[in-house]
């Protein structure tokens, strides 16, 4: 799937899982985020396809938490910094700020 203005591709590279349940939890979490339309893996990379027009604050917070917990490059979440979220998302006092915008 190629990225469009409505679908945003995010890449999770070289994720380390510490147990079978850890890996299961990761995929269960992805499935619970409604804006993640699909995901697929190639090599050591898992691609998440996010429906941009469906993304809300709760879902973005879930993506932030998921990426932070599993060490996924959070800089790619900058794609979601727009007027819908910037008041709280682009806040230097939040734990994710330096990982996303630093």
C-alpha cells in the first residue's frame, strides 16, 4: 500500500519482544486502534497503515504510547502535527516531545 493524503504509512523497524505474550500484546494493541486500517511485515519492518481522517486524540495518544513502549521511531508521528492536535501534541512539557520533535 502506498501512502496517500488519507492513508499514512508508519514503519516499526527491528522491534524487540521479550516474550511471546509481549509480542501478542503488541499486535492486540494495534488491532484495538481503530484508525490502523491494516499492517504488514517485510523483513525486519512492520508497516502500519493509518487512516488519517479517522485519527482522533485518543488514537494518536495510543500510537504515541505504543511507539514509546516498543522503541519505534517516534519522529514519524510528526506527520500528525496539525491544527487538530498541535495544542497538546506539540507541547514541550509532554514526555513524547523530544522523541517526536527533538
